[in-house]
C-alpha cells in the first residue's frame, strides 16, 4: 500500500498523464488509494460524481476527454456507486467511427447496462451496422457487445448477421461468432434451434482455434441431448488423438502440452457421450491410455488433463487397465505436497469409488491426513468423500467427525449443509436408536436454527412411529431414551428454538408414558422452558400444548391433577397474552382441566399423534341439514363464481381461467373468442396444445384432426409470434406457465390442476361438475404424499443404503406400503404430457418446411462430421510458430517499487472536437428524458444514422 | 461457464471486476466483498480452490491466485476444470506481463480499458476463447493501432 501511494504521487506530480490519462484521474485513483475509511472513499467518489455530472454537460467536450470521463464513470461504478447519469454518453460513444472510442463505448455499455435496459434500443442499430463493417476489429467489438446486450427479443435483429459471420475470413471473427451464437442458445434455445447444425459444421473449420471454440456450444448441446450426437464420438476421438499426437501447430502448445484446453473440453464431451455406452467407451480406451502415459505430471496443466481423464473414466464404462491407470494417477495426486493436487485426488477418489469401492482403502492414511489438514477447502472435499463412502459399518466414526467439524465452523451456509448430511446419514445407517437420538440432539444443539424444520418434524414422527417394525417394546425404549436425553439437555442455556420445540413436543407426548417420571416433574420442566424462553412464542406454544397433553393423560388415567403453582401462574399470564395463539392455547388448557376423564380421552388420546384424521372436505355431513333448509324454503347456495358472472359458462376451463386471472394482476394475452359450448371432455384434448411453438420450436408434423376450435387458437398464436406486443406478452406468459406447471392459460382445464396443489382449494368450493373435478380431491393428496416420499430425500437413489435400519422419510402409516410398491407409477405429469404432445402438432404455421430444411442440414453436417478426422490433418501442415518459453511472473510482480515508471506510455489517438450536430441531438435526447420510446422513431433514426 | 473474473488488491479494493451475467451494482459489490473476506482469511500454502456456493449459488467454484499485492479470482461452475482455470489465471497474468512489461497493480488501475480488451480476448461470454498469450497480444496490438 505504501508503495502504491508513493508511486501514485510521483506519477501524479512527475509525468502528468503518464498512462494516457489526465491528472485528475490519477488524483482520483490516488486519493481513493489513500483513503483510510469507506466513508472517506465515499466522500471522494461523491465529489467526483459531481464533477463528472458537470463536465458531461459542458458543450463541446473533446472526444478524448469524453473517453476519459467514461472510463472514470466505469471506475466509479466498479467502486459501487451509481453512474447511471452518464450511461447515455457511453451509448453515444458506441456510435463513434474511431475504433478506440467505439470500443470504449461498448466496454462501458456492456459493464453498465443489463440486457433489458431501455437504452439498449439505441444500441441495437449500431450493433447491426458494426456487424456488417469491413473492419474486422469493429466486428469483433460488436460481437463482444452482442454477447452481453442482446436479449431474447432482440436476438432476431442480429441473428442473420451473426450467422453470416460464421463464414468470415478472419478466424478471430468466426470464433467470436460461434461464441455469440452459443450465448444466444443459452439465453433462448428456441431462437437458434434451427441453427444448431452450424456448430457441427464448424467443428471441421480449417482453423483449430475455431474448432476449439465450437466445443463449448457442443458441450452444452450434448449435455442436453446425448443421443443425437452419438455419431460424433469417432470424430471427437479422432480429434483428441491428433491433438495428443501433436498434429496441431506448435503455437497451440501451452507449457509443452499440445492445446490442453481443447483436450480438456474434448474429454468432458466424451465423458458425456460415452456414459453408460459400452461401444463408445471402447473407442476411447486407446487415447485415454495414451494420455496417461504422455501427460507430464510435473506441470499444472498436465495434471489438469490427468484429472480430466480420471473424471472421464469415472463416467464411461472403463477397462480394468484404465481403472488401474486412474487409481495410480490418484495416488500420485494424493502423495503430492501440493494442496491443489490433493484436492483433485480426493475429488477423483470420490468419483472412482462409485465404480470400485476398494480403491479408497489403499489411501486411508492419505484421506485421514487431508481430514486433519488446515486447508478448509481440502477438509470439506474430504468430508464429501467420506459422505459418499459411508456404510453402516463406518457411520459412527464419520458422523462423529462431521459433527465435530460442524461445531468448529462459523460459516452458516456450510454448517447447514453438513448438518443435513449428518441427519441424512444418521437416518439411513443408524446402528441403534440410542445413537440416533444422540446424534440428532447434537445436530439440533449446535445447528438447530439452521436445519430444515422438516428434520424436526421427521424426528418427531420417527419417535412417534418408531423404527417401522411392529415392535412396541423397541419403540417404547426409543421414546424413553429420547425423553431421558431431553431431560438432561433441557436445563442447558440457550438451546435453539427448533430443538426446544422438539423437546417440548416429545416430553408432552411421551414424558409420562413410561411412568418413570411424574407428571409434576415433567410439567415443572416444561414451565421452566416457557419461562426461560419467554420471548419465543413458538416454543411457548409448544410448551403449553405439551402441558395440556400431560394433564390430559393424567386426567384420562383417572389420577388427580395437581397443577403446580408456577404452571398456574404461567397459564394465567398467557390468558392475557398479546399473542392470540398463546391465549387460545391457555384457554383450551384451562377448559380441559375442568372436563371429565371420558371427554378428555377423546380430545387427546394417548400416543395418537400420527393417526390419520379424516377430513370431509365436501362437508357431506351437512347434507341433511341443507336438504331440510331447502325444503323449508331456503335459497340454494350459489358459488361465488356463478354469482359474479352470468356470462361465464360453467365449464372447467373457465374456472381455471378465473384462477389464473386472479393470481396475476394483469393479463396480456388476448382473451379467447367466445366458444360454442363444447363438452368439457372433448375440449380438453382440442384446447390444451395451443401456444406450444414458443417453447420448442422444433417443428412437428401437423395433426390432421385439429378441430375448428384449435385452428382458431393456432391463428392466435401466430399473431403473438409476430411480435406485436412481444415485450410485454412473452414474459408474463412464461411466468404464468411456470406457475401452473407449464400449462398455458388458454389451455388450462381440469387436467392442469392435477399437478397443482393449489387447485384443491378452488375445486373443493365448487360442486363437482365434470368427471375431472370430481376425481381430483381423491387423487391429489395421495399423489403429493407419494411424490414427497419418493423424491423428498435424495436417499432413494442409493438403494444399498435403504436396506438398513433407516426410515426417517417414512410417510404417514397408511401410504407407506403404497409408496414402496408403486414407485414408478407417478401419475402426476402423465396426462399433461400426453395432451401436450398432441397440441404441438397444431402449429402448422412453421411445421413442414423448416423440418425438411433441418433434415437437410443435419444430413450434410453429419457427413462433414464424419470427415472431420481428415480435416484435422491439415492443421499439421500449417506454418508452425516458434515455441516461446513463458516466463514466470510471480517474481516480476513483486518488483513493484523498483520498476521504472517511465516506461508507461500509452498512445492516445484522438480525433477532432465533437461535432456540434451530435451535441444538439444529444441535447434533444436529454430534453426528452433519457428513456426514449418508440413514439419518435424519426428522431432516433436521425441520431443513429 | 465462467461466471466472473475479479482482481482486487490485498486491501480488498476492487481493481477489475467482470461478471458474465448481468448483476446490479450493489450485488457486485456484495460479491466482491464476500470473496475478499473469504480470501483474506485463507492461510498461506493452502490450495487455490474454494467452493463458494454460499455467494454464487449451487455448484460454484472459485480459483484464486495471489500475486504480490493482487488477488486474481475466477468464479465458474462445475463444467470447468479447476486446475485448468488456475492455468487460465496464469495465461492472463503472462499476457498482462507482456502487455505492460512487469505488470503491477497500478497498470491495472490506470489501463482499465486495455485490461478489459485483454480479458475479452481470453474469455468471451463466459467461455475460454484463447489461451495463447502471443495471439492475445497480437489482437490487442491490432486494436490499439
């Protein structure tokens, strides 16, 4: 810091503007460097903002000055201050003809604006023009901006130019065009899905750099859809082989490794393609074996490739020889002194352990060393490995270790994660109930506020239901040991709220069940809890309810209840509580004390917390009463919907419509035309499909059976796609679909609510009218529970573990068996999907032609792909640049103070002063406010040229 | 994909920050501060990797390298190779060193736009574009001609 200060001062005083910047900028940087506090820095920046505001408004700012101001704006914003007052000047600078100024403009704009900013409209035109420029450097600058500033709606505006640039003469441009296209794909796959074949074709580009760039989008595409790229396996293997055999020009070498970044990308791609595919894997054996032999494990990049090979082997179906090689590489990593390599070794071990579990045993000591290491990153990685290695034989050791570590760290995020892992392992592998309860106590004690509330509920349910086997004796022991441990812990200070809730609940439910502890002892403890945590209403609520249960069990068993004086005073205090919840609980408790044994027993039966309570949602027990009332002349009930709109037909989709409208304040799609009353059954199949094209633009064959209704619907879509109101229409449309599990509003009907839990409420209020509606209430809760039990815990995939004593994820008794027997038959999405597929056909707008087109492209490209192995040979004939040994910079940087300052001269090209015309236009813009609307198209046309 | 490139000095002052998905200024500051506080608490002679889910969302990793008064930081997701990213920092630093002959913190502060030019040639839209520092140099010289 001292060095920086002195140098800064020297510079500022001596060679003014030695960096091509003005003295003011140097002063600014210097004073910020010297500021002692954040407040001081803020003050400096705020005064700088004032200066810049003033200067930017001056007339006739020379362009060179303006460039500096903009850099200063960027600098200010990097320090965290708002520079939006100057955005418009950055936008204007992108219009400049001078390359350096234009680049500065683009740089500032890409840093300032997000892709939905209003000012982007002013830049799109410039970008379009620049993409067509003869100067490839201008094109590159524009492509850079494209990556950052173009959003889904503006992609079509620049897409044709970007596609043209794929065949540009300069490889630098081709590379960037591919990257830009890749970026489009990430932002909006549908907008470029018809261009995907270009990536395949560019794999055979004559320039290896372009080929390397193509691997990035291909990696993404392949990870989305492995099957359709299987044909490229041999090409990728061929390319990798040639790269490793040094067929590429020497200039691609990095630290004596041939094109390592390309090798790594290729290995990643092949891991995807060959995963679980025997024949594809076999194709790779040779080249992987070569890599293990050739890689120089003394350089960082060589190890990077080795690690990637290990990763690849863990994905494919490996040969025993390769596994051996991988294990050897891992042991080298683990034996290394470098923490980085140890980290990679542990990571690799974690991957290979899935394939052959005995690998880890050779490295036991190394793993334990890593666990003791002061490096936190390494430690966490090792815990991750242990987590993967856990079996019922080692669970006690591993979980104990994890808990010790959990207690020692302060990082809440990681604490939460490791706590949940402890819980998961304990639930799956617990050797005894005692141990399990102990572990849970520790987790709650030390990370109680961080664990998911579900964990607490799971624990309570587990204690209530026992470990599954119908062994009441074991269950009782479990409960007793829980109660005993809680009575020990309860007096410790500052327990987490969630833990206290569990304790209170268990004490209330089972505290007196065994007869070992008297009711007054338990209730005394509960009162202490409520007193000690008087600010925590949830805990108090749990404690009061627990008290109520204790007393209820006493009354039910015919014993006389002595309410302790402190309990009495607690109840009295709560009767006047500000919390209505606590008040109600207190009143209930008081009322309960006055009841006789029989009544109390039916209110709070012993150990019945997990019995299912049946709720009659249709309130059918009132039917007789209603009937009676109607007979005596009362009006029948009219539902709210019927009351509000006589014009609505009472069919299913309208009810869904209503639901949609209320959930979103505004609706941007056109309302559908009034329909002839179609029977709801038929309408579901005809209507569901509608707005499909905007998600998947892959064309489908048109369906011949589309009814008149669906035709009308599809013409509506066409309108929307033409983009009249795209800016508003699309996003809202998407959000609504995501909310209702991708069923478009128009299409919504009974089926969509199957998967939508919220639908239950709306349906229960309306009388069952169609078959859909009436089915729903029965299916929904069942399905939800099923889904929760299937997918609620990640443990289900690891079948070997499930077999042991686990059971933490057990659903309520009734459904447990069902969940086990019909795991595959998750019926939720099926109807939707089926209906969905059909509708896609109705998009006959874009259907036939592009499909054929695409087919043609795919054919030609796959031919190209096959030939790519030959093309690679061309690279070797390219001129080979001399190898330059790279210098290490570590030491160079430390010479900060010694290096002579005089060498820093930046050439600064400047142009003449700003033209008046531009300023006038600028003033016009400012008069209008910074955000132009499209109402004044001529003005901007003028401005943008 | 690379999510962010940062350079900051050992005092925690940002010297260059580039996020490949737009983030509002306040969020950027928060992340820079968060990264710095993690980095500054790391002891010497430990690995250059960090798992940084807590700041950048799930499956985020961070690789950093400490040169004299500067931290070079790359944040990326699971589709990149940690060791390769470490070498990417090396590429960046080597290139800067060629650009500024003996690069130091001040060069980075005062040549903000050139820094970005160099970076844009190496990392483009979050993907590694070029790793040959000679080629990067050539491109940068072309531009500043």
